[in-house]
């Protein structure tokens, strides 16, 4: 997957474009991305994703900061794993101040999307005034993917954050479609994403993607993860003890 850090790059060809923040790349996000990839394959064009490296709310008002579910690099890796050919991932807060129609005009000029795919609650532009209706008024083909529901409620990044911070890592993993994980920086890792509730956890430690993970017990103390995971290993949370 080719990654662009500029806001409106010319990727050299028309595409099918998925728009979203995609924090966590949970099952709801996966549904949006997968629809874009499927449509792109049927049209014989690249599948592209446009997203921010951080949450828009953090970019506009850094304090108090809302923690991410996964780092920007991990987000891009998860997006790439779903078959996306190109991703635009920007940290330019100025884009959030563009009027919605101006944002769409710039996307059209740069990326030439044949179809745009978004989630059911996607908003964009200044004051989050843009919606799927705005897109439909300017783009011939727009697909809105309905919510993915688990246990009667839509899968959302907010719901996952609340579960993780409350210690419900097992339930959060169901909504993510994979275990919630943190990359170790040694015996004491400062957690760069949502810290699980302080306590002890059953975890799997995966030294690298090709190895079989080993079970272990790790402790979370505030925003610090204490474990015997080596540098660079993935610590996958299974349940709170």
C-alpha cells in the first residue's frame, strides 16, 4: 500500500475512495473499507482510503486529549491488510476548517473518485456540517455502509474506548475483530493509546508476527504496562484478572 502524507495528492488514476477517521479499524470500519476494496476490484481501479492521523477533536482542541485505540502507524498497517492500494493519512488540522463543499471539491480534483464509500455516521468539513447528502450532491456514486451491530448496539470507537478503559478488554476485542494490543518497549511500557483499567490481565505475547504467541500475565498501572515482553513484541489483552 502506498502512503501519502499530503492532504490531496494526485495518485495518478481514478479510484474508489473510503472516507473516515478509522481509529481502531474496528468491525464497522472494516465493513466500509471492504466495500471500497470490493467496488474497486469490480471497476479495475485502485482502492484508496483518506483519513487523519489523529482524531479530529484532538487536532482542533488538544486538551483534554481523547486517547487513540491504535497508533497512526498501526492503523495504516491494519488498513493495508484489508487490500487497500493507497492511503492518504494527514495531520493537517486546517482541513477541518474547510467548508464541506470545498473539501469535496479538492478531493474530486486530486483523487478523481469513481465512487466514495462512507460509514452511516460520517461527517466532515467545518463544524462537521458535511454529510453523505453533501457528497451525493457533488459525486455521482456514493455508498453509505450501515452500522455493524453487536449485542444490539452499533460498533463504534467510543464504545470500544469505554470498554478498554473500564477493563473490558475481552468485549472490546469482539468489536475490534482482534485482540486489543500494545507494542512493548521493554519491561515498563508507556501506553500510547487507550490504557486499560489498572490491574492484572491475561495476555498473549507475540514476539513477532510469525511466532506462536505465549500466554502471560501483565499489569497495567495507570498509563504504564508492566510485562516481560521484549522490545517490539505485541502484548495482546485477553481478559482482566
